[in-house]
C-alpha cells in the first residue's frame, strides 16, 4: 500500500508539465511527419503547375483557330491578336513560330512549360519555339 499512498501524494502535489523525454518524442514525430509531407507537397505543386500550363495552352487553341478562320492564315498571329478574340486568355500564353499554315503556342507556369504545334497537334510538356 506504500506505492498507492506515494501515487496519491504525488497527484495531490499537482506536479504538472511534460518530461524531457515526452517533448523529444513529440519533436521526433513532428520531424517524421515533415519529412513525409514536404516532398509530397512539392511534388503536388510541380504537377499542378504542369497541368496549369497545359490547360492554358489548350484554352488558347480555339482563339488561334478563330484567328485562322477570320484571316485564312496564321501569319501575323500574336498574343494581342488572340486576346482580341478571347480577352480571358491567360497571360502565361505566348505565340512561338508561326507560318501561313502552322502555329506554335506555349505557356510557362512557374518552371513548368507546355507547348502545342497546330493545327491538329496535341499538348505536350515540351514547349515549342
């Protein structure tokens, strides 16, 4: 019964707080969670930027085709001309090499790029020139 009385005495003394071991365990757990979460977040951010660049290029394709429909050629197509057709065009979109029958649209979001060579191309992760 000596153990029970010591325990009651200790609880009655109201010794609060955490021990050093408990604090170290919490810090180790937080460190492990950060080691898992940070790389996952950075990977998510890169994928989101890549998808945003691809989406911006896809959204500009109808404007380029409308430019061709209005003029009969792609020569002279600029970002300003595309924005005259679609004022909601993303500011990350740029026009690359343009000939009478082909065009190149590209977009860069953060460090991720996407490109489209048209007409009839597909959006790729490699930006065109």
